């Protein structure tokens, strides 16, 4: 009877040991899945940090661009403040005036004989009643590295002759490009004219006050205000005169390039090879430095995540070691118990 009980007890122990041994693989498998889950999470964190570095650089560039636009807006605001704001009644009542339009033309031209075309355009501007406002030439020179003759002219022609001049100039060569733009200043012109008229009325009143002044203090105050008003009158008068000139004489910008046959000149691809090599070398060095700087920043950003990952790995390693120790000790304990049971029997 005792032997039967002992046999049943041993069978129960073996069954519980088998169940425990089945739990250990499942536990190890769960730990292994947890470990790979941690690896995936850390990989995602690395990708997020790397994306943050690049997006940070783009944000810096966009911030620099926004700062430049803010500066330009401030400059525009200062320029607008230099001219007093027009009255609301003038804006509402001023019609669209087609005579207050400033025209600009731009022509790029290839020509067989640069000097001849240059002189033709200069003479033509004078014939139309205009003039050459600005010009310049670059002549072919082996020492200077200039292959072809080229230059530019800025001419002013009467606005009534603008379309005729644009058409005629393009017939003296092979046009590369030609475009026309215009600016309607009818509203601005009317506003400035209204301000000028108001200032002249104010000037007349100040002159009357100056005649009626009886003491030096009042005379000095009136003269100071009169000087301010006259300064504004001079400024607005100059603005109107400049607009009148711009409307009366349209501007045409002309770029000239002399064509050369390929048989008369040789363009060597090695003429600037050392310069290109130097530029490429400098570009590569800059790229390497940028990558190194990016990696340094990335390493310091990943230090907190590496510390957390190291702690997690240490905990996993200790648990796994403890489970392995228990697994190794259980067969020895079971064998000792079997031996003890057999000895009793």
C-alpha cells in the first residue's frame, strides 16, 4: 500500500515537472517576442529622430527665408510711410486713366555683327526722339577669356513709338527673347496730386498767418511749419515729374550677343577643368562635414534611448539567466528525490 502511494506521488511530481518544463519554453518565447518588440520600437525612434534632424535643418532654412521676407516687408512699409496716405474720397472718385501707364520692354538679340547692330540701335533711339540712357560692351579677348562680343543698351523712346521700336529692333538680328510689361500709376498719381494741392493750400494759409504774426515766437513757429510743408511739396513735385518722364519715355532694355561660326573658334572642354575639380572637391568636403555633424547630433540625441534600451536588455538578461538556473537545478532535484524514494523503498 505504501509502495502504491509512493508510486502515485512520484507520478504526480513527474507530471507537475513536465507541466513546468512546458511553461518555460512558452515563457522564453514570450520574452523573445518582447525583446524583438523592443528592437522594433527603438528602430522607429531612430527613424523619428533622424527625420527630426532633417526637418530641423529645413525649418532653419525656411525660418531664414521668412526673416528675409519680414525684412523686405519692413523696408516696404518704411517706403510706403515716406509718402502720406491718400484720402478715401480720392480713391473712390478717381477713374481708371489709361494715359498714366509706364511701359517697359526687354529684348535679347543674336546678331552677326555686334558693333554694327549696336550703332544702329543707338542712332535709331535718337531718330525717334529718344536717347540712350545706359550702355556697355564686352569685346572678345583671349586674355580676358571672352569668346564673343556682347553688350547691352538701355534706351528711352517716346511712348507713342514704343511698339514700333520693339518691332524694329528685333529685325536687326535673331531674337532670343522679347517681353513687354507695364505699370498703371493712375491711382497713385491722383493721390499724390491731391496731397500736393492740399499742401499748397496749407502753404498759402501759413503765409497769411506769417503776415499777421506780431511776435517773434509766433513767427518762428510759423516759419518752421512752413519749411516742413515746402519740403513735402518739393518731394511730391519731384515724384510727379519723375512719373511724367517715365510715362512720356518708355524704357527698352536690349541685350546683344554676336554669333560666331563653330569653324572659327574652338571651345575646349578642358579650359576650366582645374576650377571644376576644385569646386567638386570643396563640395565633397562640405558634404562630409555636414554628415559628420549630423551623426554627432544624432548620437547625442540617441543617448537617452540607448540608456533605456540598455536597462531593458539588462533586466531581460537577468530574468533569462534566472530561468536557466532554475531549469538546470530542477532535474537534479528531481533525481535526488527519486533516489531518496528508491532508498526508502
